[in-house]
């Protein structure tokens, strides 16, 4: 890498060059006011000096700062600051230590485990759903614009050609041919009206690549690529690997449906199906209990008193029934997830630092804060004897009827308030 890095940019100290690409150079920087590392993307000086490209690059830098700066999400690279003028353009971003793009994992000899692919795409779908609801359409979702951290978390970046809708996330408008052709939706190729579904199509292509190591519309020239995206279905995933479930194959096909009417409408819809598919990947065959028996067991719990049968059915089908043997860990301290757990049969121990704090019985709940705020688990939960749990994921529950959501939330909040009051009383007694 070249050694022509500046000593500083604005208030930020420049430490070293990280990467160099067509859009500019990325440096590791330091914010002396907050005392944190930052990533600084700087436009190439020759691009800014060029009469033809200078204005375009300034607009792209400003657009990225303006659009991504509106977004605060754990799976979107944060934008902290920007400097855009005649002399220089730079964006100050969240620094992702050890971060690398998904590109290496689209190679046939370096594929990730299927469950990891599902987790990555799930997080991307949730992040895009959030962005869309803020009125931001990315328009350039591809492996090189998605980073994975050292612990394989996900960060979407590069909002340089993103579009901010004027009213809400459902607004549509013709945008012209912008984006990376290999990852464009049919409506982008045709320079037609785009919506949130444009990003979903592109994410479907990314998922196809991560599962197969192949591009679904591989072509040796732009004209042939266009023909394939518009008129041809990609090769079946089973042609490349046999261990991808029919459910996942169906999800990829729906994400890449050429007709928007057959494609996922929102990122949350895609995320919900991925959540169910992920659970299915981890499931052991259930031989002893039917869905009707699950309903009967859940219906009698205090938590669901006042729920109409139809809404109990919704929760049972949206949730996941899990059986545990004595001593099995249900959740582990330090884990990060957004699930809420209801004990249907048996009992569990709440354990912290290898010490049992209390016992929870059938009808009791745990995991409220993780469900509400997606925080790290503060304790480990272990089954006492054979135990059955109904696990409710926040993404999936958002797909049940509105009346059911409202009723579930009321009981959930009442349960949380009771838990907090008990904890407060206990703490006050110990003081």
C-alpha cells in the first residue's frame, strides 16, 4: 500500500491505510475526543480534480453520509461524521476490527455451514427491513458490501447510491440503471420503478452464492446477463449441493422471484421464513407430541388465560416447541438473541457464575429482556429433569395477527413488570 496517507483529516488522526478501491482509500483513524478507533473513507484526489467525475464523486460521498447517517442498527455500519467540499471528501465510519467482506465465502471451496449462511442472511434481512422503514433503499446489495466481523457478526455498508424515499418505505419511483449489474433486480435492469423488493432480490442472489459457490445468472457479457436476469430461472441449488433443504430452496426462489408480486414484500417477511428454517436446521425429530397436544398444553398455562383459541394456535405455530433433558442448557450467559421462553412442562434453574439463584416452574417465563432489547443474556438457564419450553422469537411473533400481537404484548409486559418488582423487593431486603 502507498505511504501517501495524510497525518489527519479534520479532528481525526490517521493511523494507517486499511484498503484501497475505486471509490477511495480507507484508513484506520483515531477520534481523540471520544478516544475510539474509526474507519475513514477518503475520495481519491485525482477523482475530485477531474471535471467530469469530481461532482459525481462528491455527490456519492455526500449521499452515503446523508443516507447511512440516518440509520442506527447493529447490522449496519455506523456513520459518525463527514467532510465534503471542493478540496476533499471523507466519511468517518464505525471501525470493524478484523472485518472482511462476504466475497471469499461465495467460492465453492470456501462455503460456510448452511446454518451460518441462514444466520447471515437473516441479519441482513432484518437490517434492510429497518433501513426500508426509515425510507432508505440500498440499491447495491452484494457480497463486497456486506462485512463479517471477527466473531462472524454482519455489517451492511456502502450506501453511496442509496435512495431516500420522500414519504415512507413503500414509495416507489424510477431510478435509472444504478447498482452492480450482477446483483440487479429485473426492475433495475429495465430502469423501472424500484421498491424495497429490489434489495430483497439482490440479497437472494447473495444467499444463492453463499449456498452454492455459483452465481445464479452467470454470463460472459452484459447482454447475456440481462437476458438471464429478465427471462431465465437460475440452476436448481440441488445441482450444486444436496444438503440444502427444500424450505431454504423455496426461500431463495421467493427472494429472487422476477415478478415482484411473487417476491417477499418486506425484509421482515424474509427474516421470518429464515428464522423458521434456522430452527428446522437445529431441530431433532419430534416423535411424541403432535401440534394438537402442544396447543392443549399451552392453552392451560396462566400466561394464555384470556387468549381466544385461534390466537393460542397462532402463538403455537409461530413459536418453537423445545424439549430438554436434565442438565441441558437452554440459554447461556453472554449469548445474544431476541427470544422469550415459556415453561410448559418441568422446571429450570437460573444460574449465574455456577451458582443457582432460583427455580422457575411450569407457567413461568424467562428471557424477557433479550426479547425486548436484544441484550446479552445475564444468566444461564438449565433444565431440571425433562422440561418442555415454548420459544417465541420476536421476528416471527411480528407476523401473527395484530390482535394477537397486542394481547401477547400486554401479558408479556405484565410478566416483565412482575419480575422487576420481585427483583426490586429482593434487592431491598438484602440491603
